[in-house]
């Protein structure tokens, strides 16, 4: 009998040079340590989410994600918008609240 297929991950790598790339460099320059923290905390939340989908279609969903990531909702929205500008998030999905 086969094991059920997981739709989450328990581990993702963090290369020593991860902060040298375009996305993290710009996030750090724009938001300081909050930008870097938001990136890694977002990856953690995505890794735990079924099918790696986070719903932020309404204020309550955004507030819950912000609380899980230890950010004020308004600040998280700013950082996520910058991630979208950097093509680190899918524009169509993000604008649709996913």
C-alpha cells in the first residue's frame, strides 16, 4: 500500500548565497531586515500550505497571514507588492488574492 502523497513540504534549502540575488537584494535595500524576514517567512508559510497556495482575497485572510508572519497587515501588503513588482510572485495570482 502506497503512502498518501503530501501536498506540503517539511524542508526547503537555503543557500549561503541566497541573499546575493536580485529579489533579496532589492527587498533588503527597500525594507531592510523586514524584507529578508518576510521572504523567508513567506516561504515557510507556502511550504506548509496545501498545494503551496495562500489565500489573501480579503482583509481577514491577509490579517491572518500577517499574524502568522509577525507583520502588521499594511506592512506585509507593501512587501508583497514589491515582491510582485520583482516577479518573485505571480502577478495574476497575486492580483487575484492568491
